[in-house]
C-alpha cells in the first residue's frame, strides 16, 4: 500500500521548510526551500534552455558537500536575483559555510520563463525578485500553498494554468521522499484536451482528481500540444519563437535517507522520470527542465541496494504526482491567459 506523509508535501521530509512569495500584478513569484541543517545535494539538468545559479558546485567531484537552501523562481534570468534575497535572510541568521571568518550561505537556484503571461513586468530599473526571495525565506514553514503560489504563480501549460505542486511518499525502508515542482512546461500534463492527467497511474487517492486514464483514449492523445500553437500571431517569426520559448519545469526531490553526493545526483536523475510520466513532451530544447536533489539524513538510514532501487523508483512517481498536483491546484486570477484545470469540462 502506498502512503503519503501527513501533509503530502515535501516538508514531510524531516529538516525542510518551504516559503512562498508572489506579486499578483506581476503574475510571478518565488519559492524558497530552507534546510534546518545543511543537506547533501545534487542536480540534473535535462532541458535545453536552463537558467541556474550555483549548480556546478553540486556535481559530485566538487568540494561543497552540503547546501542551506534551494530557490525556484519565476522571472526568467531576472529571477536569479531571488537567491540573493534568500541568501541575505540566511546571513542574518548566521547560517552558511565558514570561509576565512565569514559565513557564506550556499543557495542554488533555478528559474522558469513567465514573462509573457499577462502580468505587468514594468518593474523599473531593478526586478523585484531579490525582495520576493527574502520574503519567501521569511515565510518558510512546514505548511505552504500549492497551485497559484510562489514560483508557480505565473506558470502556464498548454491550454491550462500551471502551478506549484508537491507530494510525498513513505517507503517500506522507513525513509520518506518528497517532491516540489514549479510547473511551466512546453508539453501538456493532461491527455489531449481532457481532464485526465498523464500521471494517473501514480495517483494516491484523488489527490489530483482521481479520474484515471480516459477510456477510450481521445483522438488527440498523441497530438503534441504547445502553449501558443493555436493562438494568433502577428506573422513575424521572431514573435512565434518568443511565444513558444517561454517554458520550463523546475523541481526539487528530497529524502531523509543518508546519501552521498553521488547518490544525490542519481536521485535527481531518477526524478526526471517523473517529468516523462507527467508531461508530454518534456525535456525539449525550449524547456530548462531541472531537478535539485536533497538528502537531509534525518532518518539515519543508509539504504541497501534493493532499498535504493525503491527510492529511485519512488523519486519518479512522487515527482509525477507533484507536477500534476501543481496544475490541479491552480486558481484563477484577473488577466489570466489560460483557464485553470478545475474549470475544464
């Protein structure tokens, strides 16, 4: 029997807290995941258009062993400023790696493109993401909102609003795994134009509608649905490229198991299976798809070879659920370009 954690959120993994901050006028926001103690981390980038900060240091051959926070942000490259705000909040608490008598918080970050989503991006000289990052860090707690919240505030999928999703799973080995995703992909999370999610086989209870797969499959199930393919364009190739290039799903997979840096890298790789199960198509040249992996070690459990396989399989399944929950939980707002899942008939 598959069981979620008590919250069905990534914060069911002991030692993690999440905070959101958003600007409704901007239609964008930031999600900050804070580690109570430094966590072993890894990363895997499979999208063709990533936007990142501090990802090289997460590779197993590099010297930093653990990090203090992860940031997911809207705003395209402007959103990388959000990590500076989270870093400032941690520095105020004297959190960071000690280097030459100074404390330096290690805060990797990734961004998604939500500039062309109907929000007012006329922010003046400096973008607001540093302040949103600080606000998100200050709001970090065990409970947090899904859907149109944080980094998922301005997210879009083909024909539907995207959003911020999360899920957790308790494994027989005694460890917990959790996922967090800001869902803004090129591809669709639903089967054609139906209400049914591609991730249906992994759903626990009715956490994203309980609909299963449609029967029979609709005629458009294999059709590649893109966000703006069916919209009217000005006729300029540059306009079409800008429209179809605004994408990316960014995510975190986390566990309380004891993992090495190399094993955390493998966990991030495995979590990308959840993208494949939940989004069609994914990992395209127009996406910046990325997964951070965290291991808090709070359970004290070092996994056997068999249990490690279960963990990596659960990474994909839990990620697929988190992605679907983000779209399922989206709520409408003024100026939206697309409707929310709950309005689809």
